[in-house]
C-alpha cells in the first residue's frame, strides 16, 4: 500500500447512512482545526462520531444498535482519508474494506498503524484515573523512569526528614524541660580532695596540740625543779645547768607555741556536706547541655535534608521543564497529571478537553484527527481559541455541540445534515 508516511492522517470526507440515529449524513471536515456538528438533542450528532469510530477503530467500536431502527438498507460507512485510503463498511454484516489509491485492498491492520484509539474515544482517556493519565503523559515525553526515580528519592527523603524533625523537636522539648543551675561549678567537685585537705589540716592541728602539750610538760618540769632547787639547796649547782638548759628549751618552745594559730575547717566541712548537692547540679547542667547539643545536631540534620529535598525538587522541575511537553503547563505531581498546577478534577471542562486532546494527539503522531463529543462546555471565546490552537497543531477535530449557532459548521437534524442552515457563518472557525 502506498501512503504518505510522514504527514498525519486526517479525514478528507465521510458518508454515513443508517447508523444509529443517522439517516444520511455526508460532509468534508476542515483539514485542520474544528468542525463543529451542531443541532438539538437526539438529532444524531453523537451518532456521527460513533459511526466514524466504528469505521476506523474496528469491531470494538461497533455500536450496540448499529443499524438505524426502521431503515430499509443496512448501515453504510465511507470515509476517505488524507493519505488516499478509502474505508468502507457495507452489506448485511457491515464488512470492512480498506482500499488504497492504486485499488489494492487491505483491512483493519493498515488503519491501526495511524488510528489512535483514544482519538476515537476521548472519554476513555478523560475517565481514566489520575495516575493512568500521568503515566500516559510520562510515556509520551519519555522521562517516566527518571521522574519515578526522583519521586521515590523525594518521598523517601521527605519521610526520613519528617522523622528527624520530630526527633529534633522532642529532643529540644526534653532539653528545655531539664533544670539548670547557673551558680553551680562547671565541673564535678572531688570529695576525696576535700577530705585529703581536711586530713592535712587535722594533722597540722594535732602537731600543734603535741607542741602545746610539750610546752606544758616543760613548764611543769621547770616548776618541779624549782621546787626541788628550793628544797635541795645543796644540789643547786648541779641542777643549775640542767635548769638553764631546760629554760633554753622552754624559751624555744614558748616561741614556737606563741606563733601557733588554729586553721578553721568549717568551710571545708560545709563544702563536704554540700558536695552531693553541688554535683547533682553539675550533672544536671551537663545533661541539659548534652541534650541541647543533641537537639541541635538533629536540627542541623533536618536543615541539611531540607536543602537536599529542595535540590531534588528542582531537578524534578527541570526534568519536566526540559521535556517536550504536548502542552505547556502540563506536569506530574505525586504521580498525578496536572495542568498549570491543578489536578484533573480541578481543571475546567474546557481545559480537560484541551489537555486530553494534546496528550492523545502525541500518543500517535501519525493520527491527525480527534473526535470530541459535547463541546458545549466551551464558551464561544474558548471555542475560537481552541480552534486556533488545533490549527497550530495541524490537528483536525470533529466535534459535537448542542447548539444551532454560527459556531457550528454543520447542523444535524433528524439524522441528516440540515441544508442551508440560517446561521451558517463560513470561516468563523
Ligand atoms: N439504532 C437506532 N435507531 C434509531 N434511533 C436510535 C438508535 N440508537 C439510538 N437511537 C436514538 O438516537 C438518539 C441519540 O442520538 P445521538 O446520541 O446521536 O443524539 P445527539 O444529537 O448526540 O443528542 P445529544 O445532544 O443529547 O447528545 C436517542 O434518541 C436514541 O434513542
Ligand atoms: Mg450527543
């Protein structure tokens, strides 16, 4: 089969007879941009789209009640494509034939190469979950693996940081709750040292006592000798030397005893009795300062993690910004598709249509058309902008809208194209 490989395939013209609500409809949609099928309710607008989907999408798109009630002839579909293929369904079984410009025949397989199923069934994309939509987008722009990796890193680091932050807060609260004694010494007091000093003083005092006792003994002895001198006048001479010697010793002893002074132990005793209390305070201060250090360490770890998170998030943003997005403003947050930062549910109806169209268009670049039902959610201004955007994209859209206004290129009434609609305004879209 010869077909132009590069240009996206669009619908050149179509004929539908006796499908669902359609009696006979025939038109050639605009090559790019919007072709709006207007009309009142139940006139057969959606039936036209259903017929196109059945013609190009295969048996799974066959409507439940494909043949029009009361029709004398079976359904007939004929779609001429921009690549020259002619697709037809006709006969009792609505058998498919695909014919190329040289007259050669083929089947559904040829159509599947350039017909994107979601382009025939946009609601299927629109009704898919947020996660499925995001996955489709990531598949299209080819950064899914990297993004998943960054998301996993961000989630893991975020969870770890949350845990560290909680610990840091708890540690800080604990440190704040501990008692502090600004008047306590910085280091623990040694009881042994105090006791040793006390013992030294006691030893010196004992020596003093001993010297004082010696003085007293010598006084007694001098006294006794004097008495004996008196009593033993005759022994005076012999005793005189001894007396003088004793007196000399006495003089030294007196001298030594005179300079003696008592050292007080009261301060040390007080310190000794305070040692437990003081040390309790010192320990309390040390514990508080350790707890504060601990809390600070966790806070620093938290801050460092915040910096890494910011970096990861920036890389994630850069990754998406650097990707070739089907529509500016598209993104993926927490595994969900977003447009200008809003999730699918928060997008307006017209934004949803535009996003869906842009994404589906990229799924198979060879598919140059998309079917859009219920375009009444777009106001006229949005509709006009959408038409311009479609043309810029080189995309053909066949849409339906409950309206008979000038924005509709074709009016469907009672299963047929209304001839010469009064509101026809050629070239508006
Ligand atoms: N096989 C059939 N033969 C005849 N009428 C059918 C058949 N199948 C569905 N219908 C009728 O066609 C009408 C719906 O057609 P369709 O969905 O094309 O209308 P519509 O113009 O899109 O309407 P709306 O504006 O409400 O979406 C319904 O009234 C339905 O009962
Ligand atoms: Mg409809």
